[in-house]
């Protein structure tokens, strides 16, 4: 069968530099590229030319519509399609797309979450083109849509999206990174940019079976279901051979993503049955954020075509691993050098340690903001569970670096070991170079050789939220390091001044550095002793946004004003409440529509079989009676608890959101757990022929 070579189709639906070069006059192209590279505002006079070129290009790809494509605070993307086609004064068709339509559009903002920033009577919102992320065409069955990556702001300029704060945090960290690079005498640098690669974990289940479960359809996770006899205990899925049906799906996803200019470098089976992962090649942060949304969207669409259901929920199945999104990040300068890459040059290594220390220093003070940034309804079920980082933010550096930091802290000369070689003791194989970091998969934040990896974000989250917080924290740390170095520098050597600052950061960051097993109870106890914040629930974690010094940091860096931070908190808390309420509503209907009738059927069957044999066969019927009694007990238990849950949902309706969240978390969730326990007990003793829903065993198998 003929197939498209990745190289031939790569970027064919992206209005990238190659497409721009072909269609724009040289001077216009140069102006556009310059404004993209240094993040300058685009000159309005060239917008018409760019729009015309973009329209011609999009039409040649089959597009019939265009849309500003933006990231409201739902963790999804939004689009409102506009036709290129209009009729002129003679009623004749024409295709038009002006500079002003490219640069700005005015979608009704009233139905997006804003946390009270914008009331419906001032519904106007603006979306504005962000030229740092290229436009692209998404094809559909009968055409396509030109998507213009945009930011989304309210009438008075207040951001309503996830992108604007991200871009502000990028400005904050990148300007400070450049300041530090210059302190180290790097000349002629034009910029420093954050690089990001987001690994995406996900589950795939058979579409037909999954659609028989309202919980999977409406909540994206199973809210009931007892453990299958074979889950992941054999550890035979991780990196196993990819099932052919899934591989066919992956290939189709990859092909569509190549066309959109997204490089997927890695695909593999993850630890749980039916769990998989894609990892892209890293790119500039803003683009990585858009690309991760494209990855999720393409995966969703393709799943439908393959009659699969994609689950991006953080914990689709109790008792199995959940899905995360590992955000790998670093900073690269305009010479292409990665600031987190250790070097053989002493001075460069001190520079590397300064960047590293800046993040540690920031985290020692503001790590609760990271905890807040990954608080979501789904992630609450994942964090602290099977092979997922705990809700305590700590950093793992690896043996080598941890030792170096300790030596510097004690005022001893720092010494960098050369890369050690692992002798495999096998003559036939080459020696393998050992990374200077060993793996510790238990830490929420880990240094992994030449980048940091933040492992705690949830699989369904936009990376924009967590990234905004990491970068703000790093920006603060860089500021501190720069100021310390500048204050000490005088006419002396930057290395000595930097070492002094690193020593300070090493001391300050003791609290958040932990090299041991972060999954263990000892670490929880130790973290409590160290006074680290431990927010177990989503409402507790979200409340960390409201801590005055956290708000202050965000407003000092111009990432979010105080009012925006409150609004952001409110949106997240409302999202939590609504999600829990929907889950409880679905639980209610599954119990009434499916589980109680199944129990009734089983009870009737038992009664019928008992009366059929009674007095005819000489057998002890006590166990049979006992069994029927268990079924009846479960049925009454369910009836009572579901009523409690319904009442609870009614009582909170007019309460303030904090109170709603508190009642749902402290009373609602334990009640839900109890109901689930009864449902799962019922499932385990009911005939398959009367059980209404596909079970874990049915779902967790894919050919
Ligand atoms: P891991 O270290 O998790 O086993 P990889 O080496 O495959 O995995 O890297 C994971 C992700 O990190 C990939 O998406 C990769 O592109 C990204 N990555 C690698 N280097 C950098 C960097 N300098 N900045 C940001 N992301 C990076
Ligand atoms: Mg990784």
C-alpha cells in the first residue's frame, strides 16, 4: 500500500517560513520574521499583505473558512469559523480576507469562563493574532479551516485565556535569562527562549464497548467498576509490542500531525493495560503549547475514526496507573545553546549551575504555586496514587548534582566528574555512557541530564497553566541570582560572585530537594517536618493561589494582576465543583438505570431457583439464602446512600463556591466512595448476563 513519507508531508498544512518565503515579498517577509523573533508588535501596514498571502495559501490547501484559534480557560481550544466567501454588490462570489481580520476578531465572550471578570452585558471579547505561532489549516471532509493562533482578551484588555499569562511569563523569564547570560560575558546574544517538550500519556479503549458506559462518555473515566483479575501486576504492558489496532491508530495520528508540522518522536505502551504515550520533539514554549493542543485534538478525532475512545482523564481506571503530561523544559539562547546542559568548561558549568540554582531558589519559596497549577478534578484521583508523583512538590537532582550542590554549600571546591562509563562486562557491546543523572521517577520535578521534567501535570491539562507558574518561579529565581551576582561582582570575576549566589541558593533550597523515594510514607512525614505545603485535595491546592505573597509574585512579574489571580482561582474551583457534580449525577443515573435493576433481576433469579428446588432436593439452602440476603443488603444500602447523595447535592445549591467545594470534597466524595464500593461488590457477585455495563475486564483489552 502506498504511504506518505513523513518527510514529504511534513508541515504541508502550516503557513511556515517556507510558505511565507514563497508567497511574500522579501522585505515583508523579513519584517514579519524579525517581529516574530524578538516578539515585537507587527506593523499594521504589512498585515494586509500577509493576510492576502495567507488566504491564497489556505485556499490552495482547500480551506473554505478561517478562524482565530485560542485557548480559553477550559484547557481546550476554541474556534468560530468565518467563511472566506462573500457576495459582492452584483451578487457575484468573492473570497476576501483582510489584514484587520487576520490581526483581530471579536467573538462573543459571554459564555467562556472568566471568574467574574466580565459580565454578560459586556460580552465583547477580542482575539488577536499571535504571529509567534504559525497559522495552519485543519482539513475536514469537505474542505478545511485556516486556524490563526490567537490570544483572547476582554473588552478592557484583561486576559480571558491561558495563552496571555503564559506569554507574559515567557517575557519575564526570557529577559532575565538574557540578563544572566550577559553577566557571564556571552556577547552578541539576541534572545533566550524557553524550550518545551510535553510527553502525553493516554488510554485507548474500544469505542463500541466504551459507549455503553455513561461514565466513560460523560466523565471520561470509570466511576464504578471492580478490579479485573489481571490488571498491571504482571508488568507486561510497559514498552511491550504495540497492539496492531493501536499502531494503526498511532500511524494515522502521526501522519496528520506531521502535516501540521508536529514531530512525534516517541510512541510506546505505557504501564497500564490500554495505556500509551506520545512524545513530541521539543520546541519553543508557545508553539509547544499549541502543538500539544493539536496532539490532543488530532488524537480525539482519530479515535472516533478508528472506533476507539480516547481517554485523556488523569485516572480513568481505579487501581491502575493514571495518565500525566510530563513537561520537559529548558532555555536556549540565540546561539542554540541549552543553558541547562552541563559542560566540560568550568566557567560554563558555573553558568549552568546558576540557572539551575535560580529554579531551586524560586521553588524553595514558591513551590505551592506549582501545586496549585496542577490542581484539577481529575488529577486529584491520580496524584499520590499508582506510580504518580505525590501532591508535595520536591526536586530530584540526581546523585552527581546533589553532591556538587552539597559541596558548594559547604564551601568545598566543586568538582565535576567526567561522564562515567557503564561497563556492561560484555565484549560484544559498546560501553554505554551514563548520564549524570540517574532516574528517579518518583519526584514531581526532576533534573534529567540537560532539562527539567515536571511530571505532576495531568494528561488532560493545557500545559499553559503549569508552565506559566514554573516560568514565573524561575524568573523570580533568576532575578535573585542576577542581583546577588551584580551586587558582589565589582570588578571581580563573575565565577566567584556566581558561586556565592549558588551557595546561597543551595542553602535556601534544602527544603524542596529530596533524592529518596517520593512515593514513600517517610517522605510525607519528612515533608511535614520540613514545613512543606501538602495539599491533598483540589480545593486546598487551588487556595494556594490566594496566598498574598503568591499573588504578589504574579503581579510583580506582570504575569497576572491581583484581580486576575482571584478570577483564575474562581474558574478553577468552579470547574472542580461542576465536574464533581456531573460525576455524581452520572453515578445517580447509573445506579438507578443499571445497577439497581441488575440487582433486582439477580434477586428474582435466586428466589425463583430457590423455590424451584425447595422440598424437592435435599440440600442445605442456607448459603443460597445468605447470598440472596447479600444482594438484598446491597440493594437497600444503595437506595439509602443514593438518597443521601441526592440530598447533599440539593443542600449546597445556593451556597458560596468555597462552601460547595468543601461539602462536596469532605462529605460528597466519601459518600461516592461508599456507593462505588457497593456497586463494585454487586458487580463481583452478579451474573454477567444481567450486569448492564462492560466491566474493566471487557474494557482493558485491545487487539
Ligand atoms: P525521557 O528523558 O523522559 O526519557 P526523552 O529524552 O525522550 O525522554 O525526552 C522527553 C521529552 O523531552 C521529549 O519531548 C523531548 O523533546 C523533550 N526535551 C528534550 N530536550 C529538551 C530541552 N532541551 N528542552 C525541552 N524539552 C526537551
Ligand atoms: Mg520523560
